[in-house]
C-alpha cells in the first residue's frame, strides 16, 4: 500500500468514526422512534464501513 493510499484509509477511518460518534450523540437526544431507527441504521452502516477500512490495515 502506498503512502497516499494509507493516508486515504486513515482519513476514511477518521470520517467514519466521527460520523458514528455524532450519530450516537444524536440518537440519545431523539424522541421520535422512526427517526431514531433511521439514525441508528446510519450509525450501524458507518460502523461497518469503519470495520472494513480497519481490516485493510
């Protein structure tokens, strides 16, 4: 893996982790069940993306 590719993976990991954190913060504040489920699905997808990128390392 080139240095540039590694930097891309590190950047992607950071973005996915940030999104997971913000989703989890938001989930704790949402009252609407449907909206909460939607944000949870987004958080789960970002967790999956994070894990996939992490496995590249």
